[in-house]
């Protein structure tokens, strides 16, 4: 059985407003999560992340500033026109002078095998490390 949920929790030494900007703006996303990004920050809005060798389209699902941001995106390995998507939710909570960030991605049980789960599980480790570097450098 394929696990359906990836969850990562980070305690960041930055206020929620700074973390929010890093995860919800084209400048932020295009620096730590991709090489370039665009985002229409409203439920139903379109977003896109670009890397040197590919891009991915996202659909903004939830915007509750400054505490919850969520999107859906395609399941890696499925055809581009496949309607199945996973749901990614970022939850920000004040934690002293910093922020506790919880990232949850669900929907992997729809996938035909565990490849997307394994790839995204590893990927979130790398991407969130880049988020920390981005926040610490800013």
C-alpha cells in the first residue's frame, strides 16, 4: 500500500510574515523552490514553477494570510493530462520570535505505484533545506 501523506515540520528563526512572503510570492518561490515562479495568490489562481529542465503548473487552493497557503499540483510520473493531483498545505504558527512551519502533502494513494511518494518525500527534504537557506540569507 502506498503511503498517502508526507509531513514535515520546521522551526524557523524568522517571523511568520517573512516565511509567508517566501512561500507565497513569485520572488520567494522562484528563489528557493524553483529558478523562476509566477503566482496569482487567490483560491483558484494559477501558479507555475520553472527549473532549467522543466516546469510545473499549480492551482492555488487556499490563502488564509498569514497562516495557511495550499495548492494542488500534478502527480509526478503521470501523463500531463491526468486529472489526479496531490494537495500541498503550508501552515504557519508563531513560535516565540520565529515560526513553526508544517508542510503536508496528501493524495499519493491515487498514484499507480510509490514512485511519486518516494520522489516527493526526498524532494521536500531538499526543498525545505533551500527554504531555510533562502530565509537565513535574506
